[in-house]
C-alpha cells in the first residue's frame, strides 16, 4: 500500500490535495521524533 492509496482511502474526495496531506503527516511525524529525541537527550546523565 502506497501513501497515495492510503490517503485516498482516508479522503475519498478526488479534489482533496493529497500532497498537502502527506506533507502535513510528515511534519507531524517530524515533530514527534524531535520531541522523543529531546526527551531522550534530557534523560541521559552526562
């Protein structure tokens, strides 16, 4: 299953900007990864 087919199942409307949705999801994942990484760094005892 590709990202486009997955997005099409979530948003069946053909006029919906699928690329914007994928960019938004990538942006959210980036923030989540950064928060986890920062939390991981703060838990290390240098």
